[in-house]
């Protein structure tokens, strides 16, 4: 059989499967984008080309991206722009809060690109945005999804003091594939999650996320589950990696829904308190559900 035929077969077999074809709601998306544009705000939903954007925007759910939309790292799976970031914009503190109030949000997720150019990695801005939301919308809960801050103790202490009920930091993938995470390390990410839990105690739940479809093996995934539990992380999200374009890491496999269910069962049986494990799960997808079953 010729090489050309093999390549053709690969293309046919690698079409996006039915379970990854999501319905779009463009009208609702435009309404949310108009509000965000009014306050010059960014969302990770837009920057990362999240496949859930229409669904979440139609439900008035969004993950606010603070500290600009330029990342100081160049991970080969992520669509967020890389370059020289702008100065910290203090106006976004009120801008995010105003949007939360206008939308009547009861659960808010705040994240940021990596800001290695800042001494604290942006921890103070996370603190201020969260505190402002809680002050002006006391019925709202806040989850923050942070970069690793290079594991600086002062930065981790500051975000724990913010009042966020969940603090997430994503390990993203298994250790053998960490070459896709530039200027990051698996060990450092575990250290960050461990310290967040130690500092936050029972008041703070920690959360992480994993992508699949990059060539990882089940035994590697299970080992990551063990590692996360050892550092006190009991909330987990598992979703299918989808390349933003041909310039990024290639999808090696479209993981079947049954395997996502298997991962969920394994993780829950091991001791995780809540797991979102579906092809379209992302770290902030349906974030309010993680605390819904807590006592």
C-alpha cells in the first residue's frame, strides 16, 4: 500500500467525531461580547478559542481574563498571544465587578495569562479583583485560576487571602508531555497546589485540569491523579485537547466518551470529590457545579 494512500486514510479517520460537534449560539455570543467590549475586558473563552463559548455565553457565564491578553510564555497548545504585556490596568478591577453586577452572576471565575514580567506574577491584581467583587456583590462566589507564579510564597499567600472559594492551577498534561508547557514544570505545579492547600486549609478547595488526546497513556493519567490527591487537590477537570489551528500541537487521538467516563470513575474511586470528565470539559466549564454537592 502506498504512502499516499496511508496519508489519505489518516485524514479520513481523523475527522472530528460526532461527539465533538457542538451547536453554536451566535446571537447570545454577540450580546456577551458587546458587554465585555463596553468595559474593555477579555475572557479566556475568546482568547483560547474555547469550544464552549456559545453555550457559556448564552448562559451569561464567562471566565474573565485579567492582566491583559498577552502571555509571557509560549506553550505550544495554547492560543493566547505571546509577547510583551502591557502595564497592569487597575481599571479592570471595577470593570470586572461592574460586569458581574450587570449579569447578576452568583459564581465568577477569574484567570490570567502568565505574567513573568511582574515581580508577583500578578497575584496582587487577583487579590484586588476578587476582593472588589466580594465587597460589591456579597452573594457571589469567586474561583480563581492562577499561573504558577514561579511558586513564590508571597504570591500564593496573597491569592489565598483574596476570599476565593476555589483556587485552581492546571497541571495540563502528564509529565512525559511537559515539553509542550514552556517555562513550566510538573513538580512546580504540584508544589503550587500543595502550598495553596496548606495555606488555605478547609476554607479553600484546590482544583486542576488535564487535557487528553496528546498521546498520554492511561497509567500516566492515573499516576497524575495520585499525585494531585497527595497534594490535597480534590477537584478535577478532564477534557479533549483540540488544536486552535495547524500551528499548534497536533491532536494524536479523539478520546471516546467511554474513556472519559472511565477516567471519572477511577478518579472518584481514588478520592476526588468532584470530577468533570467529558470531551468538552475545560477547567472553568460549569465551574459552579464543583461546590454544589459540598456540605
